[in-house]
C-alpha cells in the first residue's frame, strides 16, 4: 500500500542522485511504491490497487490514487504506459473492450463503481468523458447536446431542454458561435468547435467528474487555448482528470500531476512541485525530455 510515510522511508533510503537533492532511483519492479501523496482524506474518486489486463498483457500494475473534488488532475507519461487504460477504468469504458479485465477497487464518493448492481449508463452520466478526437453524433448541434438530457429524462418540457442546451453551450464557450445555427449538423463545425460541442454534450447531463483523454491533441493552438481556459472554469463545478502529452498543458491547467510509467504510478504531487522538483528519477527524466 502506498502512503506518505512509506514515501518518506523511500526517500531516506534511496541513493543520492544529485549532490543537492535526494532522488528515488529504483526502477519499476513490482515492489514500486508511488512517491508522493497518492491518497487523500476527501477523495471524489478513489482507486485502490487497480490492475488491468488485456488478455495476457498486464497494462496497469497495482495503481492506487485519489482525485480530490474540484481538482484538475493531469496524467502524464510515455506512450503505452497505461494513461488511457487507467482513465477508462474510472467510468467503466473498459467494459466495452472484450479482452479487458479490471481488478481492484474504484469508488466515486463512497460508491463502488464496479458493484454488479450499479447502472453503468447512470455512472457514465456522473463520470463523463471527452475523447482525443472530437466525436459529435451525426445529428444537429442542438440534438448533440440534448441527447443525454433526453435519455436521462432531465427536462420535463421543451423550454427546460432549451435551457439545458443553452447553458451547456455557454459553459463550453460555444454558444455565441452556434446560437444561430443550432439545427445544422455538429459535424459541420471546426475541430475546435466540435471538441467544445463534445464538452457541452458531456456537461449537459450535469456530471460530477469529467475525464479527458488528450482533448487538445487534434486542435490548433488557438482552439487549445480556449479548451484550456474552459477546463479552468469547469473545475469550479466539476472534478477533472486529463491525460495529456503536453507538459506545458499539464502545468497550465492542473493542480496535481500523476506520472505513469510502464503500467505503474511512479509519482504524484502538486503540479508545480512535480515540474520543478520531481522526486523520482524516472519523473525527472520524462519531464526534462530524456525519456518518452
Ligand atoms: N484495446 C486494447 N487491446 C489490447 N491491448 C491494449 C488495448 N488498449 C491498450 N492496450 C495496451 O495497454 C497498454 C497501455 O495502453 P494505453 O493506450 O492505456 O497507453 P497510453 O499511456 O494511453 O498511451 P498513449 O500515450 O500512446 O495514448 C499498451 O501496452 C497497449 O498496447
Ligand atoms: Mg492514450
């Protein structure tokens, strides 16, 4: 089990890595203990000893991590280290992959999200997801946003549904650009607009947590800046976990950062500390561009 006290022990026993700083330099064998405070007292989502297998591939190897309410947590690490796999555990999107097995405990507030009685559709309304490639439905802009509220029965009449659609598009920063063409196809928007439409679709069902898997990787710098600004605003109402390959983005949008490597969670901490004073050599190698 990870804990702050074990972290302290690790730090003290680790060989000196630089003259002025003690670094943890051990590898990532099965005994690896996450450096930093992975567990919190007031978690919104809580993951304990999570393992994921795809057939014989052991993709996530015993990760424990908490995400605090209203925080933006960045998940970083080299390609193939398991970021998307781990993120998909948080709203059971891995259930859709036949060969995927998830073990361990994952809670949303105090509820075990892998409980066999849990309604997965309701879970995915509480824990929404925005993907790397914008994926609007082949429907109008209005219907893209209204889709979730309709299936979850969140509006009792057309006026209420209109309000939800307008509010969601306003929160996602898209309303002014689309209010005069709500009946046109969502797929007719630019890439950055489509991603904001997908964010509006995710927030229309009033989720508690939003998972974002590289939401800006297909966008230009201006669209990216808009989404990053939006993430800051959204975190007032939602808890956000974002996978990103951009360390600048992680530094700009998140309060805490988790560094993954070969299916393990190597280090987690305040974003500013992770980027200025990483404790594990693997984290340092990655953020300084020596690896990945
Ligand atoms: N659907 C799948 N079927 C089989 N193996 C998979 C599947 N998805 C991921 N994996 C494997 O699980 C491991 C973790 O992959 P994952 O996609 O989670 O990494 P990632 O950190 O998100 O990488 P990237 O930064 O490239 O998106 C890899 O070894 C990958 O090959
Ligand atoms: Mg990925």
